[in-house]
């Protein structure tokens, strides 16, 4: 018998596996097996275990414990946190810009703007040359202007729908003793009152963004208004509003009192800022009212 035939015979030889009671020698179970049957059975069991393991790893939370895998919920949380961090970073940048504008209003520090006259003259000559500059209106322009003037002159709804912006009211009734002067870094007006005590009122609806004592301006309160306006009230005797409070136009926000040891009348230093730059308050407010 050759080696191949002997190997096949070993695989196909039948064996009996008997389970016997040790005390009584009673036969309980018996199996007729061959080596080939055992190998096939072990192979089937191994394949079943491998497929079951792969199924558990792929479709159950057990895969989270394998290095390199991450759960779907963890990925979703990570994505949401990335968006939140980006939103917080943008909000932080906006808040820094806002705080910087308030700091400018408190300290009166604004960046110097340098303008080159030569560059402006060059641009002017390019845009308004003799060939392109036409000061005389055409016949169509004259007819259009006349039509608009007639409509505006006889319209009973004149002025309706126009955007008038914000209406500002004077903070106190007083005399302007020092006017706005940008060149001298006088970014507001000084108002002197004749009474010993007067109330400082909000010039428009807004929100209190600063209300505290400062070493260089005394009791100071700052209001934020729509369209990028900030109103600043310095040298107050008392403050009646706190940060975050909403105020209405004409509402009392502070007060001025004459100090007993001083002969001079109380003075309110008022500033008006727009988008981080000071503007002349007299162009928006009639202090003679």
C-alpha cells in the first residue's frame, strides 16, 4: 500500500466514541467518527466563529473597543463641536472688536488717518477729466427733474417712507462751553448747567454697555444705539443704570450735582460715536432745546 492510500485510509477509517458511566460501565452515548468527519466539523465551527465575530464587530457597539474605530454618535458630536467652536471663535472676534470700540470711546484714542493729497488729485484728474466731466444736464435730465419736482411739490404724503434714521435728544439743558474739535482731540462737547442739580437723560433708545467710575473721566456711562451709534456721558455725579439695562429715549440715566467745595458749575462731557469713530454731536442734536 502506497503512502497516499495509507493516508486516505487513515482519514476514512471509522472510530467509535463511547461515553460510559464510570461506576456501572453503562454505555450512555456513542459516535461513529472518522478523522475526515472531525476535520470537516472543526472547519465548519471555525468558519461560523469567524463570521459571527465579524458580524459583532461590524454591526454592534463592540467595534468601539477596537483601536482605530469610532462610533457614529462620537463622529456626530465631534462635528457639532467643531461647528460650535467655529461659531464661538467668530463671536469672540466680534466681541473683541466691540470692546475695542468701547475702549476707544472711553479713552478717546482713535487711529490717525493719513490722506495723500497727490493720490487724491491723481484719482480726481482721472475720473473727472475734461472729456468725461459734463456739468450741463441733458434735455432728458431736465424733463425728469421737472417731473419729480412736480410730484413732490403736490404730494399730500410728502416725506412718508423716507428713512430719517435716529432722532437724538439733548442729554441735559445746558450751555456749550467747549465745542467739538477733532484736531485738538476734543471728541465731544462740554455742557455747563445753571442749576445745582440736574438729571442726565438718554439721547435715544439703547442698552447700557458701560457704567462705572473711571480715573480720568469720573462716573461714566455709555449707551449703545442702533445703526452703530454710541453715546458717552462723562463727569457724572451719580449713575442710575447698570450694564445690560435697556433705556428709553429721555429716561434718566445719571445726575449732576454741584459739589460744595467747588465754585464752578457742574459740567457734562458728552460724546457721540459711530462705528468706532467720533462724530460732532451738534450735527445730530440741538442742544438749544
